[in-house]
C-alpha cells in the first residue's frame, strides 16, 4: 500500500497542529531576525593599483611605471579590461575582473594580482612609492557623521575623531569605520636663500641637520647583572617651537633655525579631499555594515550611540548626522511589506468570493503558514529582505495559493459526492499531489537561468530564484500536509439549502443547466420542430416528476445522475 501523507496527517492531528504552531512561531521569529538592506549583497570585481613617483613627468610615469604594471596584469588572463591613467608623479591602473567570474574566486584573483605586482616592485625606478592596492569598493558607508569644532585646533579635532572611530567600531553589526576628509599635517620650513648665502650655510646642511636630529634609530643598551636597559637618545621634536629653536652651525657660530627660516604648521600641498559641513571644516566618520547584518538594527544602535557620544564632546565641538541609510531602507522595505500585505488581502478576497467562505477560509489560513515557512528557510539559507527578495515574494504570492486551492477543492468535491473527510483527503493526495509537485518544479525551473547566469546581474538577482523556489516548494508541503487537517476542521459537510454556492459554481451551474435544458427540449417527446413549443402530455404514473440523485463512484471524480431527463425538475 502506497504511503498517503494526507491520510497520515489526519491520523496524527495533534502532531500536525503542533507543527503548524511551531511553524507560525518560528516563521515570526525568523522574519524579525532576517537581515534587511536596500540591495542584495554582490561582489564588485574591480581593483585600483596606485603608484607614486614624486618629481616624474606624466610621460616618465607612463613608460617606466604604468606600462610595466599593465603588462604584468595581463598575465593573469582574468580581466574584462585594464584602464590606466598617468599623471605627473602618479600612476593609476584600474583592473576589472571578468564579469563571468564567480564571486568566491575573486579573493584568489586579488591575491594573484598583488603577488605579480610584488614581483616587479624591485624593477621600478628608484624613488617610487607603492604600489598601493584598493579592492574594497563593495563597502558602502550607510551612515556618515561630521565632527566640527569651532575654534579647536585641527590636531585636537583629529584626536576626538580617532576616539569616536574606536567607539563606533565596537558596535555590533559595524563592519568598518573610516575617517573622511582627513588632511595630512605637515611642518613647513621656508628658508631664506639670502640669509643662507650671507651666512655661508648650504641648504643641504640644514636638511641633514634636521634629519639627524629627528631620526629614530637604536641607541644601544646597557647590561647589568640582572637587567638589560635600552638606551634612547632624547631631543626629538615635539612642537613647532622646538623646531624654531633648533641650532644650526654656521662656521664657528650657532644660529637658531627660526632666525633664518619661517616654520609653520600646515597641511599637505596639494591638499587631500576636504570635508566641510554647513560651511565649517569637518572630519567625517563613515560607518559601513558588516556582511549579512541588519541595517535597520544597526541604525537603531547607531542612533543610541550618536546621542551618547554627543554628550562626551567638549563645548563647541559637535557631531552631526550627514546621511542615514537605515531610514531610507526602512522606508523602502516598509513600502514592499505594504505591497505584500495588499497582495495577501487581494488574494484572500478573491478566494472568499470565488470559493465561498468556508473553503476560502482554509486557503486564507494556509497563506500565513506558507509565508512563515518561507521566512524560516530564507533565514536558514542566509537570504535577507531587500528589493529582490521582497519583489520575489510579491511575484510568487499568486502561485502560493494554487496548490492549496486544488487540494481543498478536491476535498470539497469528493465530500459532495459522499466521501467522508478522511477518504476525500486521501483521494486529493492520490490524484493531485504529484501533478502539483511537477507543476511546482517546472515553475521553479523557469527561474533557474537567473540563478545560473555567470554575470554580475545574475549574482544581483539570484535571490529571485531562491525565494520563488522556496515559496513554491513549501506551498506544496502545506497543501498536502496542512490543508487536509484544515479542510477536515473547517469544511462543512454539505452546503445548506439556504446557502448559495460560490459564484464560480453558480455560474458553472447556470451554464450547465441552460445547456441541459436545451438538450432535453430537443429530445423530449411532444416537442414541435416547427414552432419550437413544448407540449407536455398529461401526467401519468410513468411521467411523474422525479428528483435527481447522485450516486458516488469510488475512484471516479464524476457523478452519475438518475431520473428521466425530461422530468428532472427543469
């Protein structure tokens, strides 16, 4: 005897009810724990190699640095294109990996790129700084804050920015915190050539004296019978005033550096990109979310930390919120959730209208169970809520109820034919379960090319296939396991006489009844072909009006009507 899952569900009603409760609770918890973001995660397959050669012309940089790097990168063979820019003193090469490369192979490619460029580093001209590699383009700073301080020295402002960076880095779900608009501080020494010429001091002597004074070199150590004491030479510069007071030997005289040069504190020239907030100089703090995190939960945590850190700043220093991606994601996800709720409501209304209240109620209860199982499996496979997954849920919603409608309608039809609830559920499994499963798998296979596409677009939209497949498979499970239990509990025995059948059945019955009446008129005795008028003979014992009855046939989905057609009550 073949196993019948629907009959098993009715034999184990308590177990099925327990499973439904667990599914509902587990699905709710999974929905609350699902990661939320605006877009699905994807790999940005680009790397920038930047090399500095101070003092070189653009042509020299191109011939001696850029071309060598490009030729070495071509040896990888895994590139879509290589684009380079050569400027005076700077080389920049953009390496774009093949779009068909799988995301899990990209880190290995970046390792090979670094290795090959490292092989030619010794052959680059003397004085070259780098190369520097940047492959972290996938990091998106969802929250950006600006630290301003009216009247505060830039060094003090940077110290507080460093402290805030450490505090934000400790927050859960934070991937990286980066300072934006940070300027490299410099000490500028502008020497008067006239004064140096008068004193007979070459510029090289000044440079050598400064380098030797501020050098960090080991000074040796002193050993005792019990310890080894490290020796350090004091005298390193700690302020601008120390540099101004630095003595320079000029023959047999000693002159202060401040007497022959102007010493000031400033920034690198040309300056790095600067950040200003509301017309004030600022240091930005960009916060990115770790992979698989919840941007909404991160936003709530950052808001609490923002209020707390604001209280630790001195008077006159303020922390401002520049961008707030969690708010945008909250609005985007909320809009999709509203659309999903509207779609569920529309499906329920159509079910009640077309199937009747009791049958539609079975379908209505199955929808939350299917969504709960879908959210549970999504959490298991690490699929979060974003534009693509929520769109897939809306797309699949009309397909979720198909299996449930087929199962409950088959039960209702067989119960009308005289089957008990147990036999009706078993008949639904035997005749519809595997055709429904086949249709489910065929529909899911229609989305398979999206998942197997070897491209960035395929990686971005892969969750469309994943969510639709999950939703369709769990809807089939609900149709063969939960629907028999719900139908056994909710379906009526028969439609009461005063109760109108659903609109679909009324329309079908009306059409079928009209066709049957026309057929009976054509074949009934006493019908005039010319006038089309039906003259019924006087009632006799043989032509008494009889009531049609249905005789159920086990294993047959139809019904056998008995009673003369002409006297069937039409």
